[in-house]
C-alpha cells in the first residue's frame, strides 16, 4: 500500500504573443536564426492566437501534412509559407484543423472519442 500523496500544481498559461510564438518555434525546431522563423511564426500566431496547446497541435499538423519537414541533405527544417497559407486557407483557426484531423480517424476511434468526451473532466 502506498500512503504517499501526489501533490499537483495547477498553473495557468495565457496566450503567447507573436514574439513568444516565434521563440517557441525556434525551440521546437532547434533553430537559432530568429529572423528565419518569423514568417512561420506569424502564420502560426494568426491560426492559433497564441494558444500554447493549439500552437503545438498546429506545428504537429504542419509536419504530418508535409508542410514542415526536416531536409536530411541540408540537415535543417524546411517549409514554404505560401504553401502553408494556401493549404490552411480554408480554416480560420486550429480548431477547424483539429476537427478535420479527427474526421480522418477510423469510425471506431471517432465513436470512442465521442464516448470519452461524455465522461467529462
């Protein structure tokens, strides 16, 4: 029997500003050249409004969709901002993108997530 209690700490994290989004992208992609990511950060900020969770999901989605990829020959991350804009133009925000991602799941997984959502927090 384990008598130890687990101490949880709740922190509130507000939305990130445009500069902080750029800093997060620099850290995520291990890039040191800040001006290089400013265009990508601007797109990410506009789509996520600086929400940290949405930012991470959006960057993951860009990678999954091949809009952000690691070029082994150059040994660096590559992206085309114009291509990202055109591929994500139909969505106002990352919630729309996540909904699209969920629709691509199997029917069984969608049903599971619907049941899990009913459980609440």
